[in-house]
């Protein structure tokens, strides 16, 4: 009952939680989670950069401090009046529920991206990752980065992120899809994408293949689709073929929190992709990172990875 009351209470205040409970602050957001994990896996100072939106408040300061401690080079757009986005996470028996207040995360403007000091990060980068959630905020910013990547033979990657993105933001998702060199997602998101596009199949291998064959804006890089399926094998569609990679199963008693597992998989995957490792090695790193994260509270990790 306490679990349900937490879910249903609209009057829950983050300040009240911080006062009454031992709260742990973690720099979050789907894309930022993945970048933090990639940075952790790489262990190279300043190897990653992140651009996002926060408010000028104490939560924003926590965000900046947490991200910089993780070694990520952050360039935030700081909104003058809107508070930093927050998300309260309740974990019971390994299962999670989230109460999100997006706030400043919904206020990002492409004008910030176009500033010389921020666009310099885009020009310097060789690989880009954006979660599908950002399609609801600034499709223009996504197009700017995607078109830059295509014009300069760089790698552009995105995530399906959630079924509602596929359902209700189909138009902007389809505008970005031709630029995607890698498409990440889970089985639920993939099946929703299939349903929305009238493919009349729930078969993950077939859906992954169809997404990989979606027309591309540039022929420099082929598209690779990567679909995770929880404890079931990771499905990768490439060159008209599908490969499946088993995951390392975790004993139930070691499961702490699944929050951020998908983000961690992407972060681990990207950490090897930027080093031009094989797809097999990228998937193995993704599975390793996700395995580490679900044994801890929130998207957190030990000081150094034990990945060989």
C-alpha cells in the first residue's frame, strides 16, 4: 500500500523527500545516463561531452557537480525561471517506479546549441547519441546535429526510448531516422514501432531488420539496429542479417534496481564503438555495464570498471 500511495500522490514534494529520507542525488536523464556510463567505461578524462538544460537552483548545482565528478564535459543551458528537472525513484524488491517533473528539461532551445562554444563541441565530436525523449523537446536541435554528422561522415545514433515516442511523435522520429547510423531500443519499443508503421509483426528479428533497412540520408554508413530484450538475447540487425547475443544472467538475489539498465547498455556499447571495436565487443560491453548498474541503486557504478 505504501508503494501505491507513493505512485498516486500528486502532492509529493522533492524537498520533503530530501528532509525525511536519506536521499542520493544522481545526475540523470536517459542521454546523460548513457554518457556517464560511457565515460566511466572509457576512463579517459574529458572523452565525452553532454549538452542539456537545467534550472538555476540547488538541483542544477547538484547536476553540474555530479556530472563533472563523473568526468563528463557538460555545457548546460541554464533556464532563469524554470527549475531543474527531477525524478523521484521508488524501488521495492528490485522493481521501480518513477515520478518525473521534467521542468527545465523541456525548455532546451536550439539557440543554445548554436552558440560558438557549444557548437564547437559538435564539430569536435566524432560520435553522437541522443535519446528519443529529446524529440519531444527540440527536434530542430536533433536535425542540426544529425545533418552535421551526415555531412561530415560522423556517426549519429539514437534510441526509440519509449512506446509513446513511437506512437505520438512519429513525424519527428521519422524525420530523424534517415540520419541514424545506430538505432537502439528494447522489445516493447520495437513492437510499438512495428505496430505504428503497420508492419503486422511482433517478431523482434524481423522488426530490427526492417528498421535497419529504412532509407538513409547518407550512404557513408550502414544502419545497425540493436534491440535489447531483458534477460533474452540482444538482437542486432546488420547488412540484411540478424545476429543474437546472449546476456549474462544475474541471480535474482543480486538484483537491486533496474533503473537505468537500458541507458547503461547504450553507454557500454558506445564506449567500445568509439574505439572501433567489433559489434560483438560493443554488445558485450553494453551487457557488462547494464549488469553492473542493476546491482546498484540508480544509474551508479564503482570507481573503475572491471571489463576486459
